[in-house]
């Protein structure tokens, strides 16, 4: 009796944790874990297509290590973590695509919400999608419900 291969369902990850500049803070990791509510967290490392300084060709390796470290900390806290690396010319566009593909409700950034920065660009791209973009220290008196 032959069995047919069943399609593997896409993993739904309510929270995306963004690692950029090869670093992520404990505050951002903690915020992502708290917002996950038992669901997996996707840790997304984004970096430039072309390193800004040619003498540092190991930036993708540093990014990979930062993603792995964030995943380890999440898993030690009892949160299932999935990793994703993206080397791109447009981090906000890539993060928006990954967030939609993973079914995310919240994207946690480690960067302060500077005007014209990654957080602002990602919020613009996520507008109307129902996906909330927060920074590790951005509470502003509101509660984010994933």
C-alpha cells in the first residue's frame, strides 16, 4: 500500500525578532519571548548585499553567529526559535515579506525608532497589514497583543 507524501505546513511564527548590525540586545530577545506567548519566534538576520568596508568580508558570518546566539537565548527561555538570514539591499522589504510569509503579528526591532530608520520604513511597509512593529524599548503606554 503506497502512501502519498503530505505537504509540510508552513510554520506560523507570531513574532519576528530582527538582528541587524550583527547584534541584538537582551531587551529585544526578552521582549520577543514575552510577546510570543508560547508560539515559535523567527529570528531574522538582515545585512547589506555589499559590506560597507571590504576589509570585513566576515560580516555574514558575524550575522549568522548573532542569529544563532539569539536563538540559543530564546531556547534557554523555553521558546522555540527558528533562524533566517537575509543579505539584501532593502532590509525593510525583506522583513515585510518574511513577516507575512511566517504569519507574524509582531516584529521586534532592536533599533531605536529614528525618523527615516529601519523601524520607520518597516512600519510604512506594514501599514494596514495588522502586523505591529515595535522596538525593544518602545512601550509608549500601549500594550501589544500578538
